[in-house]
C-alpha cells in the first residue's frame, strides 16, 4: 500500500464529501427516506457516497470496497479492504445538531490501520498520516493542500476521575449501568464517530458502546484512536475488535486510553 497516496486521497475525498453534505445541510429542506432497517438516509448520504466511492475506485481499483450505502458490497468476504460511511450520524444531520461525520478507512488483515474522520459542521478534521500517526488538521481546509496539523495523543487517565463520552442518540440504561462501575469526573455525549476522536485527543478517557454498530461506523475512528495510542476492544472479553466479520456487524465494544482499569 502506498500510504502517502492513501492519506492524500482519503483526506481530499472526505473534504469534498463534506462540502456536498453541507450544501444539503444548509438548504431550507431535504428529503429523509428510510432504509430496509428503518434507519434514515438523505440525499446527502447518497451524494457523498457516490463521490467517495468513485474517487476510491479510481485511485485504488484493485482494492475491495465496502460502503454503507451500497448493499451489493456487504456480501463480500474480506479482511483487507477500504470501508466507507459517507455520513455517520444521519439522525444528528436530520435534526441539524452538527455531530455528523464523513468516515473512510483502510482495514489491513482485520485491523483498521488508516482512517479519516471529518466533521464538516464542526470544522474538525482528524486522520492518520502516512506513518499511521493520528493528527488533527487546523482549518480552513483546502482539499488539494494539506494544512498545519497537531499530533494527537490519548490522555494519561486518572481512574479516580475519568472523563467519559457516550452516544447522544443511542444512550440506554445498560450503558449508564456500565459507566456507573467507574469513578467518573465528567461525562459528555456526542454523535457519530466523533466519540473515538474525543478519546484520541485526550478530551475523554473512555467510550463504551453497548449497542448495534457496523464496521463502517467505527473503522475510521478506530484507526484514528489507535494512531493516537488508544485501543478498541470487545466488551465481552476485552479482546481486540476485529474487522471483516460476516455481515460486517460489530459486537459491543469499549474504546479507551491505555491505563483505564477496564470493568467487565
């Protein structure tokens, strides 16, 4: 893999997709449809997916591509592949809350090793550079020219005063019960893959997810977090969260900064 090319292409496509998404977001009205699983989808999801998919297939024609909005890609059996969620946090998008992201990742042998997470409404861009290190680029952003970046590093957690981030749209009693096992200093909520990035920047120490997610929801944020020194493990046995699973569905998981005393 040419990781310099991958960084350039993923970053550019994420920014271009973000522009397409914001055009819809800032329009006075847009249509919201329901997919077969009853989850919402908008013209922004579809337009961003078309842009990203075409760009990845042109740049890397021989690599498998799995994307949320193309059901035909979901039947593959792959362990190394490009994976896309063109608009993660559609519920936040529809409600105009701003916590939505563009996600593109490269999974190698079951592990997400490169990724980009772009939150266009918040003006935050996170990605792994060609060496796999996580950075946040400082805007304004030019799709063709990389700007100044700051390296990301997870926090050194204090287990007597942890910072926790949890889902904004999918919070439930099971999640609250699990968080109650920790000594929590403060807790925040966020939508989409931004939760991984908040752990990567050190703004949070722990993100537990006791709910349904798919690999395209998590791969890019997972890669950014690993590039910042963090990790993501299965909730049940604390083993690494792997990718390329049949159907691409995830088990419950925990994203965290090493040093957190993980609870069962």
